[in-house]
């Protein structure tokens, strides 16, 4: 994308779309009077009458006659001084959708119209890059009748008095965040026949080539050699090979103080012999949302290169039914050596994560964050707009929450008590069971993974509710959301700066 480094004025700008923030009290807005002076005093009248709205996230489009600006897109930001970054991000998401609908990749933002007491021009530029980049996204489809030529965001100009170097680099980072989320969305949205474990591993290899990461892919024979009974048992019914994907980003001379990001990469979850009902199965192509989140975060890390060692480990397979598939009542031995009585083959994610977590620790991870579409229970508990969390380390979790505040991705922690752990460890046959019951089962799912993190500081993120959107939202269409991509990357950046 061409981010034009030369600041424009209303006199020098030539553009498809000029984006203008509208605050309720325009007297608070810096240089407002320049605007009606350039585009006509009627604008103030229309604002007064409410024809152009200042309501939060309300868009008003205005064609312009006889100017080098073809149209103005007004975005309401309400009271202005109280506006949050989250509202601005959403507002720019809607701008991105407008640009997509107008099939234009070129636009101009008047930064000062969005600046408030608490939000600087640089902040606005970041949120604009992120928001428009996210809102502009659409899902690639396979319709034979589709003759739409896809447009891309290609050029942005700024009308501003702020420092252009700072503004343009902020915008650029915002756009890097958005592009990585969009790539994660693409992975989630891919049909399961087009994204097998092997395909996911190939994607990771490409990412490694692009950003100079060390990538290791373990195949089935190698996993058998190592005794990875968790992921292998889930894969047992499949004709597709599993993959254990490891991506290393070494920022420091020494490979120490390493953060491990662990993702569930189940490319399709039928439930196995504990088969999902037919309505529950549709959408299970997205059961690799955790893997997508981790890979998306690695893409941002590859671009921004924070000073923090990171290892990403993804366990990938599908969960299928066949004569060779694993069964309820099977007892398996995980890579850690811990044995598990399988009570439900649909509780497969925790088995995959068990081996991936053990492997991440072995690769030197001193901190662990696992991300997974793990349980329907998290949706029952928190709805579709909140990621559920567990932890074994208060301080680590608190630091993580700082990142969620920065990115606006809502995370809520649930408890993990000794009595919960007792139920995970209750089995006549093995060390653990994989399905202690349906009551509070988000906690059992995540808590099971925690058994493998052991004493390593650990955060579990259950994105079963947030990874896939049932309806369009401010920052994108329905489908894969790329949940946790931005927060994971932001957290790594914050740790690097700490
Ligand atoms: N992949 C599912 C969880 C899921 C549900 C993701 C809805 C996205 C949307 C997971 O493997 C699963 O089936 N979990 C079971 C666990 C149960 C058997 C203990 C569930 O949530 O019902
Ligand atoms: Zn399942
Ligand atoms: Zn699953």
C-alpha cells in the first residue's frame, strides 16, 4: 500500500473519498471552520439539522460537485472528548466497509477531525490503519458466477498538521495488524478440503521463509517415534496425516526467556465416534482458529520484530470417524507420559494441545499461552463476544490483560479450582480423563491443558465463541474473525518493552 508521506490540505487534495469525523460539539474540534470554508457553509446547516449525524459510528455520505474531492464520508464520533479507541476502531471498520462497497482503494483521512483530548493524531492514524484494513476484508469465495474484480486498499493520504513520519508509521503498523488478522480469517474461512494439516504446515513454512523464522514440521512417523499419543489418537481415524508445526522467532542472542504460543489446529472436527449432531458439525472447519491466531500473531511479530523470543507450536489434524478411529473407553499415553482415559472423542482439542504444550516446554518455553476453539461451554458461559481464560499465574495474566485493553478484545477469566482439577484427574483407568462432565466444561477443557503446563506460567484462551462471527460486525463480515491475533502480538510487544 502506498501511504503518501506528504500532508495534504483541503486545497491540494484530490481524492475519491475524504473521511471526516463529526463530533457533537464542533467548537471543540481543531480547525473545524476550515472545513465549511472549503466545502460550503451549508455543511454547518446540515449538521445542525442532523442531516449529517454526529451519533457514534453513524456514517453519512455526501457527493461533492465541482471539486477534486469526489465524495465525503462523515463518521459520527458522538461527544468526541469521551470517545474511546474502541469506538474509533469500529468507526474506521465501517469506513473500510464503505470503501469496499464503493470499490475504491484510494482515500484521504482528515486526522484532526478525529483527534480528542485523549487520542492523538498518531493514535487516530493507527486506529485508521487497523480499522479500515479490517473493515475492508471480504471472504474469498468460489462462486463461478462471481465476476467481481477485487479491489485492494492501495493509497491513503492525510490532511493533517501532525508530524507526517509519525503519522504514516502509525498507520502502517495498524495496517500490519489488520493484514495479519485478515490472513488468519482466510485460514479459518477456508473449506476443510482445502486446508488439511499438511496445508497448514505448508503455510507456516511460507511464513517462515517470508520472515526468516526457523520452522520445523513433524510428520506422523516422527510423532510416532516420539510417542505423541494425544495428537496421534485424534488423527487415528483420518486418511490425512497430522502435523506438529513449530515456528521459532529468536530476537535475542540467547534462547532464553521464551514465550510459547500454542494453537489448536483441528482442521475439521466431526466429533469422532462421539459424533456431533448434524447441525453442530457445520462450521467445524473453523476448529483451527487457535492455530490461525498464533500464526497471525507470528506474522505481526515477523513484521514488527519485537525484542522477545517466541516459539509457536501448533498441533494439527482432523477428527474423523473410521474403522481405525479412536473410541470412547480407549486409554492413551500422551507425549508427556501422562495417560488419559478417553470418555468423549469430541473432547479432542485438549488431547492435541496436551502434546503441543509438552513440546513447547521442551523447546524452551518459559511462559505458555494456548489458544483454542476448545468448548461450547465457553459460549454458554460468556456468549459469542468474549474469549474465556484460565491461568495458573496471576501476575502473568494481569500483564496479559493490559494487552486486551489496548486491542479492545474482550477476555474474561474463569476460575480453576482444586475440585475442578480433582475431577480432571478422576479415572479408574488412567491419570486423567478427557471429559469430566458438562457442568462448567470450559473449565475442564482448559484445566486439562493446564495439567500439561504444570508449573510453567500459563494462560488458556478459549475462543470457541469469538473465532467465528455469526453475523457481520463493525470490523468485518460474518465468518472467521481472527480473534486474539492482535492481542497476542500486542502482548509480545509489551513484554519486549517491559
Ligand atoms: N471444537 C469443539 C468446540 C467448539 C464448539 C468450537 C462450538 C466452536 C464452536 C470441541 O472440540 C468440542 O467438541 N467440545 C465439546 C467438549 C465436550 C465433549 C466435553 C463441547 O464443547 O461440547
Ligand atoms: Zn470436538
Ligand atoms: Zn474441536
